[in-house]
């Protein structure tokens, strides 16, 4: 459930036509070619969607979408 929401946010923000290839190991920067502004805006949208706060220091540690998913799940527990 959370993964699909995160993928939708990323897909909407980056204008991806096909998000079916987006997996937990997908990197925002390396695989989806998001720049730093894209990443910040995506994180802000995820914060709004899941009602969590993700400090910049934590966001900088995300290597892939799975890292974001695990962080959100941990915050929601």
C-alpha cells in the first residue's frame, strides 16, 4: 500500500508514463534521473501524504525507493 502511494507520488512528480518498472531498489537519482530539487519536492509530498517528518539529514541517506518506504513504515509504527 505505502509502496504504491510512494511510486505514484514519484511518477506524478517526474512525469513518468510507466511506473511498473519502478521497484524498491530503484534509485531516484541514478535510475529515474531526478535532480536534487525533484528529490526535495518528492520528499515533501511523501511527508504530506503519510503525515511524517523527514529531516534533511535522514533524506540524504536514502539510496533508493526501498529506503524511503522503510523509513515511512518505521515512522508510522
